[in-house]
């Protein structure tokens, strides 16, 4: 049984999720319990279809569990998706401004905050660029700035760097880690990339193949900053990969 954390930012208790009904019913998640501390970086890892994104949607309040509870303890939850999903008719600054506008923040304060956020993701001076004028990595930086504009206490990130090339992804790992340490936000990060999980996470929660269950939790006791090709990252990634293969193999049989 998982010990209860009195100061947990997130508590998931016995969560299951079914889709459909009757003979066509599919179970995506099965009795998942999980907690996250304030400021913790938790990576959800597993094979495609194991329910990682479903669990993230439950945490973000975009869906409801069929059983069990998700408690964000009154904290604001934000979301960042794999696709940058920028509004093409708005500038980079305009996209970042959207959540600020929705929260009713005044124009002068909004503009100042947009400049601050774009500077934070190293896009100072790019506020007037349209999404089509930006590279893939730059669009994800704008998306990252927009995610932090939500002023969330818990930030859910659904494979945000999955579509990027290795070099750009590595650079954005550095940027995300820097901003995370600067803001103290709790991050729940979905990935299917084992090394990415070891590079970024304080803990890795490995989900079994469908229905998703917590198969194992790995503490990442490696000093930061980390390099994705460092020996200690590679060693833990090898162990996690072996465990992941076991789960995929069990499901296959």
C-alpha cells in the first residue's frame, strides 16, 4: 500500500476508466493509485495504448473516472499537448495571451506577462511572429510559454516533444527543466521515450499494457542537470526498458 503523503499536490486513489458498454466495453485503466508531491516531476511511461493519456486527461479534469477519485487538492491544473496547437491567426504573443485573457487579466498586465513568458522560453522579440514563421521547436516553446501562462500548480504534459528531432528535443529538455526549477510547478509528464523519462523525472511510473496498472515505480536518484547520454541515465534507462519489455511481452502473450 502506498503511504499517504500529507502534503501531496495530487492524489489518485483506485482509479479505473472504462469506455463503451456491453460486449464492446474497453477498460483503459485498472485501479490506479498514485501521489505526487508539490514541485515533483513525475513521468508516466508505458507502451502505446496503456492509458497514459487517459490518466492525464483525468488529472486535468478533461474526463472523469469510472471508479475511484482524482484529487488535485484545490490546485489549478494546466495542460500541454504533443501538438503545439497554436492558433494560426494569432501571433506568438497572442497565443500566449489567450489563457491570460480568459482569466480576466487586464491588457497592460497581460502584455507584460507575455513578454516575460516569451523571454523565459528564450523567444524574446518574437511576439509578433505568426506560427507559420516559426520552426517546430520554436512553436513548442510558444506552447510551453502558453502552458505556463495558465499559472497552474500542476502542469500535465502529454508527449510535448514527441514530434521533434533529437537535438531540438534535447534543447527543450534543458529549457523545461530550467523553467520547472524556477517556478516550482508539479509536472506530470507522459512519454513513451525511456531515456526522456530518466532525463527529466524525479520518479518514473511505469504502466502496464491495457488495462493500465501501476507496474513499477522507479526513483531517479541522479543529480541534476542530467545529460540524456550520460552513463547513469543510460544505466537506469536500460533497467526501465527491460521492465517495460516484460510488460509488453506479458500483454503479447
